[in-house]
C-alpha cells in the first residue's frame, strides 16, 4: 500500500507540474515559437536532404524513399516523449554540480531525480517532435499502403515508450557523470549527436557504427528495430528490446545512485 500511495503522490505532482509547464508555454509564447521554428527548419532540411538523395538513387540500403521518411518520422516520437519530461538532465550535466546548485534537490521531500526532472516538465520541443513525427509517419505510411496487424497496432505505443526510456537512460547515464567530472556536457552532446544516426537505416553504416548504435549506445532500438518490425514484420532485433531497455535503465540508475551517494559524502 505504501508503494501505491507513493506512486499516486508522484502522479498527482506530475499532473500539477505538467500544468505549470503548460502555463509557462502560454506565458512565454515567443520562446515557444522560436524553438518550434528552429526545430521545423532542422526537420525540413533533413527531409529535403533525403529527397535529394532519392532523386539520384531508387533505394538506400534496401530502403525506399517513403520507408526512410517513415523511419525519420518514427525516430522523432520516442525522442519527443523523452524530451517532454527529461530535458532538465541537460542542466545537471551542464552546471548544477559545477555551481553547487544540485543541493536543493537533496533537501526536498521527494526523490532527487523526480525533483530534478520536475523543474522542466512539458518542454515545448517535445510537442513539436511528437507532432511532426506523427505527421511524417502517417503520410509515409499511407503512401506505402501500410496496413498494420492488430498486434502491431497494440505494440506500436509500447515501442515508442521503450524508445523514449532508452533515450532517457543514455541521457541520465552521461549527465550523472557530472557527479565525478563536475560537468559532463561534452559527453552528453556527443551521445546526442550519435543518436541522430538512428534516424536513418542502419544498413548504410559501417559494421562498427552499427554495433555502436545497437549494443553500446542502443539507439537502434528507438527507431530502426521498431520500424523494421512495423514495415516488414522483422523481429530479429525487436526481441531484444525489453532486455535492452531494462538493461539501459538499470545501468543508468545504478550510475545515478552511485553518483548521488558520492555527491552527498563530499558535502558539495
């Protein structure tokens, strides 16, 4: 019962703080519009580049134009879901430990991790990624004549959630390094740049990079593996998704807890 009460309490807090985040969007509309505009430009450039490539060749790595657009759009869905709730981890990696500001999360009557994340729920970029990703998936899926089975429809939301958890796990792992290095922003930025490769077919990359994206920084499971299943029914990688998601979260939380205990003992 205690665990249920705790879960209910955090759910109520999340609902309230999410409302605060939405109110902030309404209050600072110009910031939202500028951020949304920059994001749309970036995705527009990516889509245009894909279109230019397919003007020269009929397929890339065995993937057609609309399949690549489907993959690009799907990659935005777990990224956007993660972005909505965990963007504040960037602040941990950037400055909170370095400036001694993390201490406030240790004295609040909630989990330090929840306290940290709750300072920026409903980041506006997350909404943009979800909306644009949904549009690209819907448009390319219709052009492909995609007709998912009942099982695929049922699994699709779970695939997005698992992908978001993998993004969160990688971000948490690298941001937690700041407990030892004071700032871990370069490592976080590097990992984020690697994640961009997951928006395109793994088949076009060198085997070393494919292995990195699959088993070291497992971004392949956020987009490539789910799309291979949804487009062709291929489950070779998908069967590993639950284990990879659980393993990534477990490792990230272990590093977080270790860093947290180190931070407490130093009196920072």
